[in-house]
C-alpha cells in the first residue's frame, strides 16, 4: 500500500476515534439526560459496540498495512483491550465504553504531546522537569475529577460536587487517602475503579508512567530525562532506563499480587469469592502505594484482631515506603547471579531509619494509648495494633483504632512520624527518611565535635545537609501558612487542624474525623497541601539539578552568632 494512502486511512481512523471518544464521554457524563430523551440501554450498547468495531478495524488495518511488525506492543495491547471489551459486553456495556475511552484518550494525549506542533510540547516538558511533573500531576487529577463527577461514578447516579471530586482525585493521585465521602458506599464500581487507577498511577509516579509510555511509543529519551528518572526513583547507579522501568513494573506487580493473595485469605471468610478477590486487589494496591483508601467505612478496624490482615497490610506499606531503588538493590544483593555482597549507602540508611522509626512509633503508641484507645485491649491486641499504627502513620492512612480517640501524646508522635514520611523514590510522601537521617547526623556530628557527616564508613556531602535543612524548613513553612488559613476558616481545634494539615502534606490520609466536615475553602486548602506534599519535595530535588550559570564570584566571609 502506498505511503500516501496509508497516511490518509490513518488520519480517517484517528478522526473517527476522536469523534467516538467525544461521544463516549458524553454518554458516560450525560446519562440522566439521555435516559430522559431515549432508551439509554440501547445508546450505551450501541456506543460500546461502535468502540469495539473501531478497535477491530484499527487492528486489522495495522496488520494489513504491515504496521503491526513495527509496532507490536501497541497491537498486542489493542488485542488485549479488544478481548477484555468483548468479555465486558456480556457484563455491562458501560465498562466497555470506559476502558476503550481510556485507550482513545491515551492516543489523543500521545498525539498532543509527541506529534502536535512538531513535538514542541514534548521538548518543552523534557527541558523543564519541574513544570513537567506539576503539569502531569495536575492533568491526571483533572481527568480523574471529571470521571468522578460522572453519574456513573456514584451508586445513586448523582453528579459529585466539583470540589469533592477534585479533593478525592487529588487524594488518590497523591496517594493520600483523605476522603470527604465514603469510598465503599458512595462510589459505584466504576468510580472505585477510577480511584484505583489514580492510586496506581500516582503510586508508580507520573514521570515513571509517562517515560514508559514514551518508550512504548518509540520516542527518543534524552539524557536529561534519563537523569531525572533516576532521581525520581532514587537510583544513584548507572542503569539502563528501560531495565529500570521494567524492574519497577515487575516489582510492583509481584508485590501487589502476593499481597492480594494474602488478603484474600481474610476477605474470603466474610465475602463471596468475587467480592473477596476485588477487595483483595483494591486493598493490596492501596496499601503498597501507601494510599490508605479502603472499601470499608471504618477502614480496617473490623479486622484489627486478624494477624494475617495486620501483617499483610503493614508489610505492603513497608515495601512500598522503602522505595523502588532499595527493593531492586536488595533483590540484586540476595538473588543476582553475580551475588553482589554490598548494599548501597542509600539502601542501608533507608532501612536503618525505617526500622528505627517503626520501633520508636511502636513503643510510643503502646505507652501513649495504654489508657486511651487501647485501654480495653489485651496485651496481644495492644502489641498488634501498636505495630500497625506505627507503620500506617508513615504515609499509609489505614487505621485499626479510631484516630479521634488517640491521646495527646500519641497525636504529637503521630504528627512527627507523618511529617517524616517514607523514603525517596517510594510510593509515600513526607520529607523522607533520608532527609530526617541527614538532619539527625548533622546534630550528632555537632554534638560529637565532628566536622563531617559520616555513617557506615562513608562521608555524606555537606550539600546533602543543606538540601535536607532547606527541604525541612520549606515543608514546615508551607504547613504553617496553610494551618494559619485553616484556623481562619474552620471551627476546629488547633491540634485537629494541624494533624489534618500534616497528614495531607505527608500524603498520609489519617484524620481525627474532620475531613468531611471541612468547608469548601478548607477542602481546597487541604487539596493544595496534598498536591504540594506529593510534588513539592520531588520538584525541589529536580531544581537542585537544574542550576543556572552564575558568575564565578566569591564574597568576603564574615561569621554571625548562632544560638
């Protein structure tokens, strides 16, 4: 087939796909209106069938034109979607429209980013990583908000208020877990799947997803973007970017799969097999991504006596909070053919700090809640739930006790743990464990009279100490400003507002029970904190690697009094 004819046919297919995508979106969004005007079931089924036919024609065209040999990954992906769509037709046409609309939206975004305006937008994004990250998160949140506003996203067919929708979408994408409506009862299966997709995308990281898509689409990855990706996952070694992405996806799939299998043991005892499997997958992804979204109104309080549930969720949280580079490093250390006998300093510091914070939280919560929320618990239950709460406070957001019943001492410890958060390159938030470690090392080196920061016989650059101090100071300043405005707009006590703000910034998702009662300005402030908390530290890290050229000038040094 001549090249000109191929391009003409391809343009017609693309144009038809764009029109169908727009119509599919209207079918999902305007369900109440269409139900009033015509038989919605026929419209829904016809739209789903049209999507399947268009996808079939697209696959057939790629095969007949010889394009399939060049773009095998896309053809295989389309065949998988066609198979799933055909199966879903027997269940509900609405899900066919949704899944195929995702595919069409992906190709529209691919066109806009990589091909429109001769690829200038893609070059602009790759040359401005902080802007790229912020726009990527904002774009995903906006799409998620629109989807959650669809009548199909709620059980009673209502249109969710925009602020509530954007709050939920931000909470899911930023893997926080704060909710203004009950996830399990308010949202339909469609709405829950949207939330789950946002959690997975937010957990893996927008840059990870977008870079993987760029590779799939055959785009050339610049050296700058490759360095950015290594910074995103916290990888300090020179590794092929494709291998790094493949390792991240494989590690995620394996851990979430095993986690779902473990949780199924518990859920299968109280739910039918199909629902038990769905709950297991949902909570496994939510736990590994440190999101904290649960389908039960009381989080997992009902399962706090189950060691399988408690340890299953907590180990998923720990693995997700360690960071992909640590998981990959440990895997290489244990199972690599070369038997690498040395972990990186980063991995050692992350694991040591994580263990120390878990122990600190465990002991503090056990003592602090002995006469409060756990006063009627047996020793075994106190140990089990102190362990759980110590870990979930590090950006996870699940709870086995009522957070509103916690004592003042535990609230104080909780705020500190939430502010510290997880580790670099992980699915969690906070200022990160390595930042906290460097701050502690700075203090100890001053107390011991040492000039350098050192641990495990390795010296840490002074630049890291300056970055850690700047990050912690900036984070505390942002929280201070938001809490100030929250105190002006909300009628709640200072400790509750501070807890809510730190929980949002650290992408933790725990609340003393005031989230749903916040005013719309209060919800927007918390939404802003969740967004800043997820992209802020990463954006600052990117900014450190994008220094502008400065004149080579040295000023005269003069000391000032400190303390």
